[in-house]
C-alpha cells in the first residue's frame, strides 16, 4: 500500500464520482487514499477513459531517491521531465497570445 494523491481540474462529474468511491476528496478536486498498486492502476485507467478536456496528476509514495512517483494526463503548463533519473516538473512557456491578453 502507498499513500496516493490525485489532483484534478475540469473533469466530468462521473469521473469525480468514480474517484470518490476509492478516495476521499479533501478539497475540490484533491483526492487522497492509501492504495495498492493494483487499485491505483485501475483508477488511472478510469481517469484515462473519462478525462475529456480536463487534466490530472497522480502521485504516490514509492521506494525511489525522491520517495515518490507521479503521472500526468491532459493539457497543463507543468510537464514532467526526467533529470538524471530524478523526476521533476518543468513549466511550458506561455503562448505569445496568452502573454498579450494577460497584459491588457
């Protein structure tokens, strides 16, 4: 068993309900539970099938240098990168259109 966190944005209500079956929603879109690898992988299958236009990150405790592992799905400015065996998060640059509208 490993402590698992799922953070969601703009997912359909049916997927929120499915996550709530296995995990507790401690804040809007933030789910936590102590799950086996098998259950975590099954939850990820549900997420992949029903994500639609949303985005999700799942993180769990594991026996690695950092002590955790994570996966992401959907469009987001944050993207995972592997840096010499260590998983980190990089930010994609803003689109030039986004920069112009945010200054107005």
